[in-house]
């Protein structure tokens, strides 16, 4: 299996309050990987570590097979990066920014860049200092898509954009992904947005990667169960019990790795499974976070 | 790649280059404003003219200093506001990117240097000098280029650093001045500031090139 991004026990510490602990990310080539987490979870820090912008305290990082930060320029030659706060040189014109960017990437596609300029309704002669946040975000997306990278790393690319700009950016991204086998690593706290486009998902909370699995596994495998007469001690289960909460009449369990035949386990345990509730990505995400923060 | 970086630097520093280009061109011409034919003047008039010319010439090191400082500081200003994120995402080794940036700034400096050279040559051409007095347009231009480059290199290096580096540098200077005042107040006179000044402005101090006479015309 080849991975576009691979970290092994990646750790980083910033002051006393924040620590990234032994993060093991594996992003398969060609995947659209949603990197989810609440604000302050460490998503942007992880992205900066992947980009070689921060030194890891321990652990290893490989991007497109290259060691980071040692061989960073080689990795960056095939990586498009949109930071959390897109910033280019304000005195430049849009066209100049495109020329500038193109000079660094041998595969930069001028024709595609011009096409995206139209799609995003950007004016070639506009000065960057006069662009709105949405326009700056779109310009940055234009630049990284036109460089035709093997890997796209997008850090909250639609955060703060109005709905129209957000739709334009996501549509262009999906359109681009449909043209080839680019790997996309997209960090966001906007869960419903990732649900539409990602096929893999990783969830980070308080600097720990709490889950990493295919999107269908996430959506289908995380369930909320209503259990009557639950056993006080739970031994081996065929699913992963994430959270257990008592209600006046029964218990609510949040489980991962759920499959329909597992209902039989409850008969054997003397419990009664009264309901299996499907969760969408957002609900699953919230339950995962609750579970990771309140171990039972 | 250098061409694109040069263009980028030009967009943010063109005002500096143009203003200092005009200034550098004008100063040598201003130094000959008071005389055209000195062969018919007496010794006293020539001496006065030379003194005036040297006085005007003192604007040249100040111009070199300001040009170098401003170009050095402007080299990274756009990157600072974006916390260098964009530059760090480009597939160029960091040392190479820094070198390219430095080269671009040095090339931009060629404008004002050339302007000074042309101004100095014109000024030399319009004056008829008496025997024993010579014009040094080329030497003056080279010295101006060197001085501006030294200042550019120093401030390029300071401005590439984080705010912490800049604050650290300024704090060290402030501490030196305060230490000097404090020691002076208790009767000791270590002359810290004076010592530092001497260290910087006397050979082989980096600012030594700015010192001394800056005259287009001399014996």
C-alpha cells in the first residue's frame, strides 16, 4: 500500500497548553481525506508539521515518499497547499501572482489557470490588496489547482467564505479531483462539507488522532444503540463501545464497527437491543468527541 | 525564477528605487551647482567651492544608508505579514530562496547606483577643474554601491528574522544605551555607546565605509 502522507508517532509541543501526541496518519494515494476536529484540536499544527513549517518533537513524517522536513522541496514540488489564512504578496496583481507561482512549478497549467480565473470571477488586473477574503481564497485555490499537484493539502479552505465562494471552491476542487488521481488532505471543522466530498476521514481531538477510517465505515459503522437490561460488566464485544450513558429506562451506547449480525451478541449477554440509530457524519463526529472526552 | 522574484520585489520596492534613483542622480549635480569654470577662479574661490561640494557630498552616504536600510527592510515585509507561509510552501530550498531574494534586492539597488554614476559623470563633465583638482565619479559610485550593499545586507539579515530577532536587536541597543546612562550616573564612565560606535564605524567595523570624506572632487 502506498501512502501520500504517512506519519509515525508524530509529536509536537507548543507551550504548556498544547501537545500533539503520537499521531499516526496514513493517507492513501488517491484518497480524499477529511481531517476533522474541533477548533484547537491541532489540525492546523498537524498541517504545518506536514508542510515542514514546524519541527516535530519526535516521530517521522513522509509526504509523497519524501522525508519531511529533510527533503521538503522535493515533496513541495508535487504538493499544492492552501493555508488557513491565504496570503500572497499584496502589491501584486492577480496575473502577476499567477506568473510568480507558475515560475516555481514546472507543471503549472496556464490554460487551466485562465479557465479557473473565469470560473472564479477573478479579475486578472486586480491588485491583491484589494481582494476580499473569499477572492483571496479562490485565487489561492486557483494557483494550487493549476500547478496540477499529486497532493493537495487544504487547511480550512472554505472557512470564512460566503456560501457562493464556498460552493465555487468546492466545485472546482471536485472537478479537479475527477480529472485525475490527486490525493486531497482537507482539514476542516465543517463536518457536513467533508461528508459530501471525502472518502476517508480522520478525527483529531486534543492533539490525539481518535479515529481514522473510510467514510463509509465511519457513516455506517458508528451507531447509537438503545439497550435495555444492559450487563453491568461488559466483556469482549464484536464492536467497539465508545460511550455508555444511562437513561431512566435503559442505556444509550455509541459503538464503532457495527454490523447487523452483531445483534445476536445482546441475546448472549442477556440484554435487549431496542433500537439501532444511524448517525450522519456530524452526529458520528460529535459522539466520537464525546466518547473520547468521557471515557467510561 | 530570479526574474519573477525580482518582479515581485519591484512591485513592493519600486517607490524606494525611484525616489532614491532621483536623489542619487541629483546629489552629484547639486555639488557643482555653484560653479562651472574653476580654472579662472582664485585659490580661495576654489577652496570654498570644494568645501561646498564636499558638504553636499555628505548626503551621499546618508542616501546609501537609507537606501540599504529601506531595501533590506522591504525585502521581507510582504512575507512577514503572511508569516512566511506562502514562501515556505514553494518548492525551493530555504537557503536558495533567501539567496534569490537577496540577489533581487541587490539588482534593484543597481538602479540608484547607476543613477549616481550618471549624475557623477555629468557633474564631472560640466565643471572645468583647475590643475591639481580631480573628479572621482567612478570611485564615488563604487563606494556608494558598497555602502548601500553593506547596509542592505545588514538590514536584510535583521528583517528576515522573526519579530523576536528584531525586538532582541533593538533591546540590545536599548540596553547598551541605558547601561551607559546608568553607569554614567554613578560616576563611572565606561562610554559603552561611544565604544560600540567606534567599533562599528572604524575599520574593520561594518559601518566604516560610511565614514570619512565623500567628495566627487578632491585633490
